[in-house]
């Protein structure tokens, strides 16, 4: 699989850039809330710098997608990395909370642009034959960065302050921007949609509206978007629930919590790489996507009832595997649902839905846990996730039916 994904020198350079910037992102996951708390001494400061990371994807998603499809993925990707570099540089030196929020907002705009741009570019560069391997490697590097980065950051914090980790993160984005800017341009798509836009140019806003209408008009895209949002809405409770489960229910300290998070991260990396076994086409991607969602539902239900820390860690690894597999195969299904000229808007729309669902889940998780307790909240989320997968399965099966089994020629055919 790696040989297929890294077949061209441009792909190898892109993935080198993405690997080191993903590691920097993992460092920022640990350092950003610590820096906000150290400088301003309030939990509200953490929310004040984390929410600007999510809001641009929700608010600017349609415009970002139209921009990617109009000016090209490569240009948008390196600009996005430059914005993230600038944003975290501002956060690192900020002396007041409003300035830190401005830096976080810049970084959020870059994040809202980078992932859709990279996915749109990779689906085009890889082509149909290498798309599964390429998207699997992209997802695996994302997951590895968010797993290894915080662990490495924990070690580095014994030597440096949180601000230094954000400085390292900014450098990784600068390196990524330089590498991506040096990649050779990819020939533009020549399908009917892009040809029509060249004949009748529109404003960016009109292009965004038209593209979003065209994308949303496809039933298979609609079901993938609402099912993905439903998955994130349910699984997002673990962002708060894991900490409370480890501390209050299982009696674990920081080491135990780290083991739980690491187990989920390793599972996600392996799940992302599972695309190497699913080369049969969209109907198989649909099956793996649903199996991944059911695995996440099983994780939530298991964590709500299990009392053994070892079994909880194993459940988190299984859920992480399902998470990684579902994410990659969701992207493969989306990419097969629309022409390449719409992929920027397609993946921006997906990111907008997912970011909105995660923000809602992040805010609502605390209220649910306060009202029901952490185990009951995890149980409700697990059952809800199972219902999402069950409801989506019928529409997904209709969009990508299982092909009939191959049969040999009949006797009448042989005698004809």
C-alpha cells in the first residue's frame, strides 16, 4: 500500500510535509490549552482559544470549498499552512487573551482550508486506482500525529515551556508550506462542470452556492454527510467523558489516562491503514464504513459498563480502529460521489458538518455528564451511534449495492 501511495516524487514530498506538520499539530493539542491556562489562569481561556479553531470551518466552509475548486488545491494548501504558521506564531507571543484568540482564529482558518484542499488534491493526483492507498496514508499520518505528538510534547515539557512547543508547531507548518508550494501543478479537470464555469464565470459566492447545491442534490452525499455528523455528535462525548471515566470511575491517574488515549490513537492508525484490504470498490467501502461506525458504538457501550481498566483500554483500541476505518472509507465514498471539480466544495461541506457536530458535542457533553453521569452518557451515545449506523445502512446499501455473485456460463450459453 505504501509503495502505491508514494509512487511519485510529488506524493513523497507531500507526505513528508504532512507527516512532520501532523506531529506539530499533535504538539499543539497539548500545548495550546496549557499555555492559555498558564497565562490567564481560567478554564474559560481554554475554550476561548479552542473554539476559534472550529468556527471557521463551520462559517467559511462553502466559500473555502469554492476557492479550492477555483484556484487549485496546491495554492490553497500552502496558503493554509502559512496561515497556521502565522496564527500559532501570534499565539506563542500573545500577551493578552484577545490577541491569542486572533492567532487561534488565523490558525483555524488555515485548518478549515488545509484538509479539504489536501483531500481534493490527493483524490485528483492519485486517480481511482491509488486513491484508497493515498487517503489511507493521509489519515494514518493525521492519527499518528495526534497520538505521538502529545506524548512527545509531554516529554519536552520537562525541558521547555508550552510556548516553545507552539513555536515548533509553527516551524512545521512553515516547512510544509514551502514543500507544498514547490510541488508541480496538477492539470485541471476538464469535466462538464468546470468547462461550464469557464464559459460563464461567476462570483466566488455564487460559485459556492451553486456548487453546494449541486453537491447536496446527490442523495448518496446527503446520507454520508448526515451520518458523519451523527457519528461525530455521538463519539464527541469522549473528549470530556474519557477524562472523567479515568479519574472518577476507574481511579486512574495521568498514566492510565495516557494509556487510554494512546490505545485509541494506535487503533485509529491501524484502522486508517485498513483501506489496503478494501480494493473491491464502493460497495466494500460502504461495508467497512458501517462496520467502523458499529465498532465505535461498541466502544461507547463497553466503556459504560466495564469496570476493568484493561478491558476499557482494549475497547478504546477497538473503537479507535473503527474510527480510523470509518473516516478513510467515508472519504473514499464521498470522492466517488462527485466529479473532481467539486471535491473542494464536497470536502469543505463535510468538514463544516463535522466541525459543527463536534462543537455541539463538546459543549453538550459536560451538561449530559452532569445530568446523567459519565457511564449513562456513554451508554446513550453508544446506543445513539448504533441507531445512526442502522438508519444509514439502508440508504447506503441502495446507493452502493452489493454486486451479485459471479457465476459461470450456463449450459445453454455454452451450447449457443
